[in-house]
C-alpha cells in the first residue's frame, strides 16, 4: 500500500489567504457596527441565509397581482337598489316602519352602502343615511 503525502504547504497557504481576508473584513465591519453587506447586524436566529437568491416576480404575475387588488363591483338586487334610492331621497334619514325591510337594510349595511344614524327617541328605531360608497353606487 502506498502512503499519500499531504500537501499542506500549497493548499493551506492558498486557502489561508482568502480566510484571512474575510476575517479582516468581518472584524473591520464588526468594529464599525455594520456587517460586510452594509446592513446593521441582525440577531442570529432571524437572519436570512447568505447567498440565497431572491426570486423576482415575472411581469405577468405582477400585473395580475395589481389587477386583483381592485375592489370588486358591488352587486345589488333590484329591491336593494330601489331601497337605496328611497333612503337617499330622504334628507333627514330613513326610519324603517316595517320589520320586513330590516333584512334589506342589514344587507346594505354589510356592504357599507348605508350607515346607521341616531336612534329616534319616540319610536326607538334608528335612522339610516346613504354613505359615500352608496352615493357612488347610485351615480
């Protein structure tokens, strides 16, 4: 069996130079309070891996993402649309007299097309006003 010689002088000298250079850079950066990348030091448990590539979003996906942020148009039934017009026609606020209208009012409140006003002291019912979103929907 042949015994292999270790090449300590060539490999250790070649690998020692880059390590020494890196060590000098990190010591210099540590003394200034910044890391080698110019960012302030981060706790070791929260830092990202060095050298991991950042994934860039393709142009098509970016356009799709920005288009999806737009608000979806609010769809109303004919009854809800007529009821919204009735509420907007009253200047002081619409007070409901029928209990059957309450379901339609709740649907419009959920969509934020109307807002609930002050409570009427005599009847105990709330008055309802059209919100800015409701005004935009009517036009």
